[in-house]
């Protein structure tokens, strides 16, 4: 005759499978840790020179200023037409 599975037997099977999964994950993690870690170096901002720090202004590139003036001029021309 077949015996019906009891709650205790199901609990034992689930516990055993859980233990196997735990062991598999830990063994896989340990095997992947043998590879060397890649170290990344984060660039740090350098301190501003005394000249720019004294003036309190951030230097702006000439090209961005010219581009902004050109954009404003185009808007004014579009509004005038």
C-alpha cells in the first residue's frame, strides 16, 4: 500500500532541498571569488588655483560664451522677423 506523505516528510524534503541550494550558492560564490577583484580608481577633483579661488568665479570657456551669444542673437532675429 502507498503511504500518504505527511507534513513532517514534506518538511524534511523542503529542508534538504533548501540546504542543497544554500551549499550550491556558497560554493559558486567561493569559486568566483578566486578571480582577482578589479580595482577602479576614482579621479579626484583638484583644488582650484589661487587665482580662480580668490575671484570666486568659475572660469567659463570662450566657446560656450560665444555659443550663448549666438543663440540669443538668433532668438532676437526670429522675434524681429
